[in-house]
């Protein structure tokens, strides 16, 4: 399966009649985002790598400074063997575990990973970031990944955004490495699910969105300033022309 590229400009310009929709995002959001996902994909442009291997089953602070908390039914840090009907390990594919110290052959992730259960896993990132990557297993359309700056929800993605055919495939085709960037800083990410079946591992972070480019749409007032500036330039050119005649 090729890479699924989803570029989202999340804005609402009622006055201009321009509407660009992002997944589950309030119209007040001003974040422009980009998402890429592929089986066997790898972290893009990251400088922080977290594998959660030393995290307590009840949460806590990781070695990379991420504070992990669990809420709801069945959320926690787990590992093989799978618990059918509750959680299943993501797949390591194409060496995408190497940046996280996992050099195992392709197959189910043999290290500890996180599951939301019917609840939430909250990652307090310890600072502002513009890039977030994760190994997302058995993607389902009822899985949601939400990004915050403080208490403000900036944008969200569901499993359907990662794979339009998402249906909880626990095989190799159901795990994706997902790279997400934003032109707006976020410091908290919440993984949630309304049913069992949101497992992830190997989170990567970066404070800049490179190399996935994000081109935010100009604000409506920016368009007005540009037009006003062009009008002033045009008037100045006409005055100079009239003086030279």
C-alpha cells in the first residue's frame, strides 16, 4: 500500500465564503496541518524518540520527559501476549523500530506499548512541538488523536484520516507509522477510543515541522492588507508616471 497523504488546512472564513475542513476541529482553530501514513513508514525529521519500555503500567514520566497518564477502562502500558478483544501489539515493519532501539525482525512489537482501552492516554510533551509521529496499530475509525496547546484543542485526526478503509486490521496492513505536523505549536496529545482497539508505540517529536511542509492559508485580514498595499503601490506608480509626462 502506498503512502496516504492527507494535507489539511484548518480554517473557516465565513466572510469570504471559503471553507476548508479538518477532522473534528472547532472553527476557531487556526492550525494548518499535514499527515502522512504508511505501513512500514518511519519517523520524519524527529529529534526525540520515546519507546515507553521503562514506563510504569500506571503511567509516569518517561526518559524523554513525556508525562503519560491513563484514564477510562483498560488504558495502560501493556506488552505481549495480546489480549483478544482488548488489545493487540502493533507491527514493526521495514526497520521502523530502529530509531527507538528496537532492532527486531518484522513482526509484532515485542516491547511495551500503550493502549487506550475505552478511554484515553494523555501525553504531556514537556514543551512545544510542531511534529509528532507514532506507530499506530490496528487502526480503527473510532480511534482519535487530539492535539492541544494548554487547554485549547487545536486539531484532531481519527483512524479514518490515517486509512479511509480502517477496520481494525491486526495484520501488517493495519499498522501505520503516522507523521503529523502543524504550523501551530502543541504541547499535549490525547489518544482516545470509544471501543477497545487503539494501540501505539514509538513516539517521535520535533519542535519544527520540517521536512513535511505546512503552508497555512492567509488570514482574511491578511488578504485585506495585501490588497491595500497593492493599491498604494499602484497609486505611487501612477503619480510618478504623471510627473514624467
